[in-house]
């Protein structure tokens, strides 16, 4: 098989634009006339420093990130951020409440559970801290993921909370928020945007922390982008931990440390940062997030239309919260799914199998997967239906 005749519908690691891979290939042995690859350069070199800053500037332009936000290049994926947000935002809350607080410090952490990734984040928080408030868990309410309850049913803690956490796009379950949740303005909103960052415009200023693993819309695994509001960056050594109820933050998880070192506290994942930088340039050339958002809407609309208009396919997700990035669907007769997947692979449509926890089929249609790829899949779905539905 060759890249040119494969459609990669993988959920992450996912498709990287072909032109980005070609450029990385061309520059691999000699980055910017240094006589070596970017992986071999010192991360303390001038070249890398310039490159690090330029990559941040491009991301700032793409997402229109205000100046009072820092961009951090961290490691450890989304799973590491599940823990990092707990530490960092408890410290920020402790700071907000004043340093000589006498009563016990035990603010609730509010979690909205719309799918398996937000659930996992809440479980990690519970390991570290004893006051996690589940604002709602859709599976507990409805038996399965695929919807978001109306705001009247949310059990938010109000201004007491150290933060409110949600996952904007649930990669496994195909549930995406169609709005930014309204919460108490004094409480930081924390969002996992691993699988939909850079897919549409949104207002960064509504958030305290946004993070995203790179391996979907940003580039290659190994890098996790964190965007954090500056007032939440607190030096932990200013605290004695007597009343804080929280341990000091390990340096590699500490947003303040990462910000102070411009993400060069230790050796960063240089190759992943490099690939992201090429992806950012690719996106800027295409016309930025606004341009890709238009294509993404068309891709998703066409695919859902094909599902809804068919007699054999069905979507497990309520229309108003269907993801534009990960489109899970089932075939009424589930035993046909393996035949569907086998046939898709023969035609070069790869990684369409649903997540092992839910089964079925899932088409991940991130920024780099073109409209042409989606149309190719739709044609195949129609053909498969004709064959099985006389
Ligand atoms: N959050 C979301 C929304 C994800 O899709 C994933 C991974 N697919 C994660 C978190 C976990 O990311 P990682 O594997 O980088 O830890």
C-alpha cells in the first residue's frame, strides 16, 4: 500500500497532511542548513529557541490566543494532563482564597462526564484528591453515552469549585459540545480538546486551561499542547503545605515551571514539536481555522446525512451533540460490521474499526482527512447497503 491510495480514518495517531510528511522527509537530514536533523540539534541552541518561539506564535495566530495566556509544550499525553490539572488548579485555588486560610482547604473539583475520556480524567482526579464532584455522568443517567443533559440538570458547585472540567469532543463516543458551558465566572473552565482543537474557531478567553495531545489535529504523538491563563500560574514554593491539603507539584507537571522555562525545563519532544510546526504552517496556508472549519462542517454533514438516509446504518449519538471529528456508527445487523470493515480495508480505507470498548465502526475525519476521502467512504457505504438491502 502507498500513502497516495490510502484513506486513513484513524482516531489517533491519525492522518498527517501528506505535504507535511514530504517536507519532513526532505528536511530530515539537514534542517535549515544546520547539517543535521532537528532531532540532533541541541534544544538549547539558538535555532531551536527561534523555532520553539515561532511554533508558539503560529499557534497563537491560528487560535487567536490572547496575550494573557501561555502556550506550553508538555509531554505525557492527555493522560498526564488528567493529573496535572488537579495539582495546578488546586494550587491556583489555594492562592485565590488567600495564603493564610485557616479552615480546611477542600474545594470540590467539578467534572462533566460525557464519554470515556472525561470519565477517565475524573477517575484520575479521584486518585489524587478526595472531593471530586460529578456534575453529571451521562452513562449513569441514560445507560450509554451519546447525549448531554440540559443545563438545569447539572449539579455544579458554583464558586466553591477549584475548576470545572469537561472534554469538548469525546473521541471514542463521538459526542461533541456545540457550545462552551456557562459556569461561575470566578471558576476556571478546564477543557480537554485533544480530538477537536484547530477544527473550528472558539473563544480561548472563556477558559482557564485547554490542553490537547498532538496525535490528532496537531501532529505526532509525544507533544501535548497546554494553553493556560497567566493568573493560574502560581509558584508553589510560596506555599507551606500546612493548610493546602495538596502535595507540591512534581516539576514536570507544573505549569508555572514549564512557563518559566518556555517549555525547555527538560529536553522537549523536538521532533513532535517540529511536525506540529509544519502542520501549523500548512493550516495557515490553507486559510487558518476558519477555512478548515468550513470543510470540516461539509465533511461531517455529508457523512451524517449518509447515515441518517440509509436503512442499515445508525448513529448512537443525539443529533445536537454529534462530533464533527469522530463519527461512530453501527450497522443494524451487527454481524455485517466485520464484512464492512474487511471490504473497506481492501479499498484502502484504514483504521475504521470502532474503539474496542464500544465496537462498531468509527470514521475519524480530522483536518487532514479530505472531503474526497469522506466521499469515497460514503460511496462505499452506499454500495455496501445496496448489496445487503435488496
Ligand atoms: N483525551 C482525549 C479526548 C483523547 O482522545 C485521548 C486519546 N485518544 C486522550 C485524552 C488520552 O491521550 P493520550 O493517549 O495522549 O494520553
